[in-house]
């Protein structure tokens, strides 16, 4: 095999192998949704760092985590959880809501 291609393949493999370890080591913040309400309504996260937001649907109906501030949208079926990788964020407040209960399922991620 041409050494030029071998170097490219090795670089791709090492980058791919490193990614799961980095994602695995991210801080995790939990959020639940039930009956048209998120809990907690505010999630404080460190500014400037990537993190995982784990959203669990504890209700009997489907809900959708939606945030134009974060450019994220995830459908969550009853009893299921989704993992959303977010950040790094600048210090500030980022709103989110439940697409199927936009008046009551509201919250904020606060990056400090």
C-alpha cells in the first residue's frame, strides 16, 4: 500500500477512535419532561465546555425538545431518553421548549 494513503487511513482511524472517548467523558446534565413540563426548568452548565444533555420523557405522550437558540430538535417517545451534545456555549441563557406543549413545557440552559 502506498505510504501516502496509509498515513491518511491511520489519521482517520485515530480521529474516529478518539471521538467516542471524548464524548464519553463529557459532563452530563439531566432533564425530564412529563405532562407538558420540563424538570428542572433551569439547567446550569459550564460556559465554554461541551456537555451532554440527557432528556427523559417520563410522560405518556411523545414530546419534542426544541431550541432555536441551540439549533437543536429531538423527538422523545414515552419512556425513552435522548442524548443531545451541546456546546461549547458562551455565557448566557438559552431557551428551550416542548414542541407539543409550547405554552407550558419551557426552560432555559444557563451557561456560566
